[in-house]
C-alpha cells in the first residue's frame, strides 16, 4: 500500500464509489495493473493504459467487456467504470494464477470461449463494435502491415547487423509467400475477435478452469487472423498435439465462412512472419517507453537478443510450413 501514490488511491476510490486500498499487481507489457480492495469487500482491478495516439486501448477494452457481459459471455472481467482523463478503467478482479503448465482440456476450454464470442457476433448489438486493432481483412492489408513493420524496423537496424540479417530473411520469405489478391472479407464473414488471446492472457482458477483477460485489441476481424495468431503466438507456443486439436476446434467454429480453408493456407505463413516482426518491436523506442510505463523494462541487450532468437525461430517454422 505504501508504494502506491495517493492520487491513484483517490482515483480508484472515485471510480469504485467507496473507500479503497490499492496495491500493485502483475501486469502486461503495455499497461499497469493495481488490485483494489473496497470497504464493501468487493475487489477490482485498476488498469492504467499508456497514452497511445494510434490506438484507443481504454475504449477498445471497455467497449469489449461491456458487450461481452451484455451477451452473456463469462470468464472475463466486467467493466465497472473508467476515466478518459486519467487513462484508467476499473474492472472486476479475477482471482487466478498464470496458466503455466497446461492441462488436458485447456485447449478445448479456449475453443469453447472463442465459440461463445463468435456466437455473440451474431447479436444485433455487435454491429456497434468497432474494427479490431490492426484488423486484416484481405491480402492487401496484410502485405501493407508487413511492409510497414519492415520499414520501421529497418530504420532501427541501421547500426544493428543482427537485426538487419533477421529482417532480410523475413523480407525474403514475405516475397516467397506473397499470395494472390484476396478481396476484403465482408462483415457477415468476419467475427468478433479478442485478437491477443491465448494461454498467455489466461488465469487458472482454483477449480482448474480458465479465465481470460486483456481485450485491448478486441473487434471485428477475419477469423483466419484470429486462428493464425493463436497458433503462432510466441507467448504460449502450442505443442504439435495442441495445435492439431485447436485447429480442429477452430475449423468447427469458423469454417462455414467464405473460403476459410483456402485463405488460411494463403495467409497463415504470412501471419507467422508478422509475429516475427512483432517480437522485434523491442528495438523500437516507443515500445521501450511502453514497457517502462508498465514497469517491465529490463536489460536492453538481453531483451534484444532474446527477441532476435524468437524471430529466428518463427522464420524457421514458417520456412518449414507447407499446407
């Protein structure tokens, strides 16, 4: 309690509408999380979002959680209150521990959660939800995002030979995997996507079940991107058996969409390369600033070497992949 500034306690009390105590909790790579214990016995999470002119993290997440609660999708926090002025949201506190070693049934539970979100996409109220952050609805946008990320990192690589080498390999593989032109997916073929979803953003409750957090990127997107992101995400690398299981579950949920399998075959390796570029964001000054805001800055050289290793691994997995 003594390490939390008085103004944060005052902010939390204002949002909760009662006296509270506040302590720092483990957070993500972009936001700061505090546990709030109210006098009434209720528990909340106070989430402070970084100022990001390119992305409305607070609005995106609060809107997502309000909708999911309205649609009856559980296992997620509930939106309680927010302050645009302070870039803060008060959410219900989820009691659980990081997933760590996965258990039988975890992949199926993730599949059931995504199925519930997909069903919620058909509700009339879902039309008011915004596009997901960095949504990819067709090949032109996917290639544009890849090139933008390559260009940004190329500037950072001016004096970093190892980064230039990895970027060269990614660019070469992008050219090799470049798909034919796929038009943007119509809204009726899209789904509401948590985007950054998986076991890295899950908590295990005492009964062994899972809860899911972090909906800053939530919105309409191509289900191919959602499935690909789960399979490629370096924060929770799936075993081969888990990948097969998830791929099968995802096919049951999303394959009714137009050309899902064909688009998956065309886009999946490119999403792997997109993740190789994402893990290299640690070389960008603005990303380092967000890590510092979240209190997760570490040894810069060690972080960069670790991220280069992840990128190389992703590129090798893309090279080895064949539909």
